[in-house]
C-alpha cells in the first residue's frame, strides 16, 4: 500500500465507517445508516436506512448478516436488507446509544452473539419512562423460526418449555426449583403437526 492506495466511502450524511464484514466475494462496509460494497473494482452504496452501530452487532448466520442500527434490527446479504425487528421496536425505541470517548463514532453499549443459529442482541439498558430502567437486556431472534424472545443476562431468556404442576393441597411445597431447560428427544410430529414431547 502507498499513500495513494485508498478510496473514499462518502455518503450524503457524512457518516463514518463503523464496521467491516466479509461477504461472498465482496467487502461490506457499514456506516451507521448505510451499507457499501467493494469488490476490488467498484465501490457502491447498496443499502440505506440499514447499517451498524459497531462491529460487534454484526453476526453472520447461514451466509446472511444480522445487524443493529438506529432503525432497528436487519438481515442483509450486503446488496439488499429486510427489517426484522418490528415485534421488538416498542422496546428498542428506549435504547440510548453511548458513543466512545475518542472520536464519538462507535456505539459502545450494544453487542450481539450467535448461539445455535439464534441472533442474540445485548443492550446494556433500556430507559423506559413509565417503568424502571431495564439493564442487560437480551433479544433473541431465532433465524429458523423467524421469531423473537427476550430475557436478561442475570435470570432467564427464551423459555423452551412450559411447566404444569398438579398438587392436591395448599400445603404442598416443591423440594427444589424446577430447571428451566429439560432435555427431551424431539417427537418428529408423527402423531400430530405440533406434537409435544412428554417425559
């Protein structure tokens, strides 16, 4: 590289680059509210209204990139994007981004991860005016089922079962706490389309 081996990634907003992600034979360049692609020949702005707060919010699952920006959570291939956060937008509107102290371009209070093809968005807090502040909130998007669940880092998230307890008298007490996840083989739905496993 020499001092002339560079290109400018400019847009109408004048936003700085917040993240880089490798796509299929392209480099995806994220700004807060847009995505550019570079293929060693051409630099082009591909997506507007979708970008990334930082490098940590971008996670790739099955060749698709999931990202979080001011307009919500999106899934993108670098050329087009689809918003998937409509069910949780009522919570995301209370997220207040906190920028780094040096150049104030990277948001430091959000990140994401992947577990079993689930996109997990982690926010340090949501400031709901009508209730108390929620801290360390997780939103879990199941990329197979296309649905959301939520929880927090200190307790539980995305319950995978519902317990029904039968007991005969008011004085009955559980000997120990029932675990949150029970390991049971899948049914295969041989008897019914939504067959439930049993212990």
